[in-house]
C-alpha cells in the first residue's frame, strides 16, 4: 500500500475507533447498564445479580488471558493488569450494592448513577494511554537506572550508575549549563514577551509585529537551529561572510569568529535560539492577559496620578502576575528538557552540554542504559516540582 | 472653593459628534447631577471633566483656570467609577493610599488620611482585606474612600450605585448625601439614570439630550417648570401626559381643544388673539389630573385600573394601538372605575402648553 494511503487508513481507523468507543460505551451505559427508567424490586434484584456475576467474570477471563500470555510483551501485560484492577474495583462496588442494596430503583437514581460513571468512560482511554506511555516508562526507567547491562540481560548494581555519573565532569558541565539556561531563558523570554505585548497593544501595526514575533513558534527546534547556525556561520577572513553576526562583526573591523566554539559565550548563543522561539509564546499569552485587565483600573490610576511606568509595573503587572508565573514555569519546563537545539548546533561540544543531550549520549551513543536512565531520573526530579507548581497555579487561575 | 465653568464644550469622535455647545456654570459646593437617556453623553462629559477624554472643542475651567490640557491628576479631581475600579491586587489600605504614595506624602500623613477616611466610611475593620473579599457596598465605599483621602476640589461619580441592589442603593444614597453635607465646600458631579437619585441628591440637575443640555435647574424647577417636552416627560414618574390640541379661546387664560374629540382643557397660559388656532401639545402630569364635576376636560374610557392603595392609577384607552395611554394618578382608593368614561381635568396652573416641543409657559 502507498504510505499516504496507509496514513489515511490509520487516521480513519483511529478516529473511527474513538468515535465508536464513545458512542458504544455510552450506548451500553444508557441502554443496558443504567437505563433512564424505574425498575420494580424483583427486576432490580435480578439486575444486581447479573451485574455482579458479569463484573466478576471479567477479571477471571483477564487472569486466564494473562496466564496464557506470560511470554508476551511487558506492556501488554501491564495493560492487562490495569484493566484487571479497574474491573476488580468495579466488581467490588457492584458486590457492595448486591449485598446491601434492596428495593426498587427509580429512574432518577439510574440517571444520576449513569452520570457518575460517564466522565470515567470519557477519561478511560486517556488514562490508559497515559499509564502505558508515561507512567509505566517512569517506573521502568527508575528500575533501569539501578541496573547494568550484561551480556544476555541486566544485573542490579545499586546506585553505581549515579555515583559514576556524579564523578563525570561532563555531567556537572551539563548541570551547570542547564541551570544557566534555567535562569536566562525563561526570564528573558517572559520579559521580552511582556514588553512586546505591552508595546504592540496600541499601535496600528501591532498585529503585524505580533505575527512576526509569533512565527518562530511554528518552526521546529531543529529548523530554528539550522537557521541560527547560518546566522552564526563563519567563513575564512578573505571570503564574504554569510553569517549575519560575523558580517556585522567584520564590518566593524573584527576577525571572523567561530561563535559556537567560544566557551561560555556559545551557551548564550544557543539560548538566544530558544528565547527567539519562546518570546512569541510568552507574548501571545501575556497580551491576552493584559487585554483582560479592566480598563477602569488603569483610568483610576491615571486619575490617581500614576505615570505610564507606574501603571505598567504597579497596576498592570501585578494584576497579570498569575499568568506571568504560568508562562515562566511553562518555559522553564521546556528549558529543562532542551535537547534539539544543542543536539543540532553543537552536540554538546565546546562546553555546551545539557542534561537531555547528555542522557541521549549515554543512552543511544554509548549504549550505557544504566547511566542514561540515571540522567533521565535527574531531569525528571528537576522538572517535577515546577510541574506541580504549574498545575497548582493553573488550577488557582481557573477558580 | 472650586467652581467649574464649561464654555462651548464639544466632543466628537472623528466625524461623529457626541456633545456640542455645552455651557454650564457650576458653583463651588454644588452637587450637580447629570441625567439623560442612555447614550446621550453623560459619561463622556464627566470623563472630559476628569481629563480621561480629550475635549475636542470649547474650554473647561476649574477654579478659574483653563484645564483642557492639564493631566487628570493635576486637576484636583477624584472619580468614582461605575464598576468601582479597585486595584484587585492591593488591600483596602493600599487602594486608598496609592494616590498619596504617588504624591510622595510622608508615611505618617498617608496613614492619618487613610485611617480618617476609613473611619468616616466604617471601613476600619477591612483595611487589610483585598477587594475580592468585600461586599458590593463595601467596595463602593472603598472607591469613595479612595477619593476622600486625596481631598480633591471636585468629586466625580459615574453611576456609582448602579451595581448595587435596591436596598443598598437607598442606604448608599443617604451616605453620599451625608458625605456631601460633611464637606459643604466640595463640588460634586454625579451621573445617574435614576430619577430618585437625581431628585434627592442634586442641588441642580443637568438634563442632557440631543448632544446638548436640555435644561438646568433645581429638582423642583425641572418638575414644576419644564422648558420643553423632553424634560417634562423625563422628570416624574409616570411621565407627563401629552395631548395634541388646538387653541380655541385666548385671553388671560387659554382654552385648548384636544384632538380626537377628547374635550377641552384650560391652561393658565395668557395668550393673545394671534395664538388663535395654533396647534400645541398640552402637558398634564398624571398626579395633577382629577375627575371634573362639570363634565369638562379630557374625556376617555378607563382601560386598566391599578390599585396601589395609597394611589389609584388609571390607564385610558389609547387613540390608536401602540400609542402611549393617558395616565391619571388619583389619591386614595377608587373602586370599579374600569370601563367607565370619565372626564379628567387639572387646575389651569398645572396645565403646560408646548409648541414645537418648547414650553410656552416657561421659556
Ligand atoms: N470611542 C467612541 N467612538 C465613537 N462614539 C463613541 C465612542 N465612545 C462613546 N461614543 C458614543 O458617545 C455617546 C455617549 O456615550 P456615553 O458613554 O457618554 O453615554 P452615557 O450617557 O454615559 O450612556 P449610559 O447612560 O448608557 O452610560 C454614545 O452614543 C456612544 O455611542
Ligand atoms: Mg455612562
């Protein structure tokens, strides 16, 4: 089959499967499980019995399948365990109803029960997918970080991977650079996004300016890296410079520089790429937040005698502080995971290594899965608190 | 202390003229109320006085000085906004202190001013709260407090009570009246939709309509001597009845024959023979109408009767569907008037006569 056709079929199957799942599961729930009508006491008792038997039958079948498939992929097994646990919980819930429930059921009770179950029907696919592709890998990586590959399998080595990693200067270089990125990029992106949002708000060509600044968001990190590599490009002194930075530098009388090999400076040159991309993101969100500030509070401040700077810093910025924090932390998360830019531009040479690239080096180049997993755990450890903070903040915003 | 003088003030947005030829003298210590239909430019005029809206024509003087190009903060004004416009991230104390901090007053002075204002407005227990933890009435008081602390020459209020519920509105209205009394030398300008607010608070009311000032006067002047049909119908509730008619007898008093065979009404308006036969509108307030003994006056059939106890409202059958019915407001209880044909009249002094929309009695 032609690959395009294959893709199309995949999409149709995927979307059709989703639609089918939602329609069918809701249909089953509303038609058979909890129909919107009343049942007499006998009918209810029969339905309870049937439901309980059915729900205990599912785990038994799953356990049987599980036994038959011990050799199968671990992920399929994990999936089975997940469904099994869910089915058992549901079964126990039914059992409780079976033992203690009595009397007739009303239509209202059925409807409210159905509506209690419905959100879970919608959440189930997402929860299963997340469990399979996110939660499970986290635990597996955690396990791998304590193992070492030996011919034909793994052996448990305790914290050896971590101590080995800690003793490597390249790891500390990556840590240091990551911290540098962490301080510079979110701060610069948010600050520039905020300034741009404020400045473009009232001018006639503000929307065009915004569009131009937002455009890098649509470019992949690797694409952006390629563009910026050209900006930093260096040619021998006697040739014309095609890199913008060197062209300017030379026109001021400097020698052409290999910008990406200058220690310390080169890290900042890489950061510029990410700032260039993330400013657009910060600008769009903050611009919306600025528009949400009630105009009357600004006018009240004008009457109170505030100048433009006071209004910006004392009235506007405090009012959008929650949004600024969300933008800041979101960019921080991106920064902690930064990989593509470093990979594509310097590959961590000349002192520009970062954690994600270090992990990639270990995992896929050195095939040292243990240390690679350990590095992954460190990244996760750094990201988690910020993630928690971000989610909390977003929740508070919603209230 | 500080009077205002508006000379030919005009406002236009590009080609759209919103206000023009506004001439108004406001004495120090007055409480002026701007009323008018929605969209007539009350807020715009107030915001021009505040300096939030550019004046596109004419001259505005505060305290004898032209302030057209003076920034708001230096005009000696303070403004209460319709939606309070409190700074949501500052406590009540900081909200009130903000302007004083900007004016670089000492900590002690600021503290004194804020606590004094909080005391007047009973806000002392809430000084450390954020605005979101206050009720609507308390927020409104903070907004007023923010003005008081600055001790301005002129207070501007843009529909300050419109976001409050009915009971709170009455209470806050009284508070504003008391506030004004405690500061007799401060000028206040107050925008409202609400007639009762206008009538009870104002020392003078400015009725705005058709891009300009329709009439300026004390509340009772506007009620008793409206200069035109618009003011006549705008002030008072239910609105004044207007009957088209024709002058049929002139002299010391004028008799007008109402159109559509509704009878004759006599006004105290002294007319000359030249007025004979002119078409005019007769205006009579519902509360001035009473049943005539001799069968003269407006003749109509009662369509709907509303018994409110203290008064009885009669709605007469309109001449054409969709036309405003004539309304009479009789004191006390009257039973079983529905469906009857009545003759209603009013004492000649209470009968207004309008020609081309302008009052012939009070020009
Ligand atoms: N920026 C603008 N451009 C054009 N016209 C405007 C603009 N702002 C206001 N107007 C017009 O000016 C007129 C007066 O508006 P204003 O807000 O002063 O009315 P208002 O009397 O306060 O009404 P309301 O009682 O509803 O508050 C309105 O007809 C409005 O359409
Ligand atoms: Mg208004």
